[in-house]
C-alpha cells in the first residue's frame, strides 16, 4: 500500500513525532501493515519550510530506514494550508508531480472553497483535499464535497475515520462520501507511533464492507500509485 498523507519527518510539525526514535517506530508499524511507500506531508502553514530543506529531510530519513532495516520508502510532499500564498503551491506538490495536498481550515469550509479549487486547477495543479469528513461544515452538509469534486478536486479520507477514531459524526460522513463515490484515496494522516498511527489496512477493510474489496484496495494501492507517478486516475 501507499500512504499519501503522513507526518513522519522528525521535529518538523508541532504535533508530529519529535524524535528519530519515534519515526523509526512509525516506519516499523507502517512496514508491518504492508505500507511500502509513504509521502511525507509536513504542514505548510504558520511555518513555511523551504522545499529544499524538506527534500534533505526526506533523503536523511530514507537513509535511516535503510540503515535500520525498515523496508519503507519516503517520498517528498507537504500538506499545504489554503492560507498560504497560492503562488508557492507548486513548490510543495506530492513527489514532484502536479498533485497538491491542499488543506482547508479545520474549523469550517470557506465560502470561496470551490473557487479556490477551480483556480488551483487553472494554475495547472490537481488539488487533493485531505480529511473532509473531519471538517464541521462538511459534517453538517456532506453534499458540499460533490461541489469540490466537480471543480476538480480529489478527496482523501483518513483511514481511522472509518473506524470511529474521530467520532461517530466523522464516521457517518465518511460512509456517506464512500457510498456516493466521492472518495479517491485512504491515507493515515499519522502523527505518532502511539496515537494516529500509520496503519491503513483496517481502514481498507472497513471501506471494503461498503465498496467491495477491489474498489477499497484501489483507494490505498492503484490510485495513490497513479498520484506519485504523476498520472491521471482511472475509473
């Protein structure tokens, strides 16, 4: 499997793993869960980390995984908040492709959300919206996601949301989006070896109860593989 959204770089995010030992344990957990590639997606929000700095951090982490016998490849990416200047979006795409993990505020969906997605597409990028099922505006009106998809967005659910890890409302919203074909990826959004761990398989099993096994596995295998290769998704 491929995890498109993971906070695995040490000491970068205030809510991420502080030490290399934590990251190595996250790597072991992910590898044991049959995750073979992870896109490192540090927050680009209050602190604007230079892309070259993140590239160096990814290189060093891959060296550490190899040294410690952890069969896991880390790729460069970021989780870019919509408050960031759109002119810099292109510096923070996933694995150097045109795909961008674009995060809306946790508190609400802005009134200009559809316009922002549309303008991002016009700029030649393909926005992926992470964890909409945890956004209060979307929990209240999950049909809003359809407008984002029509404007050109792809949608990523948090695997643990399907298991109730973010509460019953996020779980119900996740099921609504799955049932209506509005989900393109599952990812862990992991931050720690102890909480929000890098485990995808349980979310895939939960999705399979809604979509069937082949379609559920596509959310963690074929679709993410297309993204990191810079290719379009196939129905």
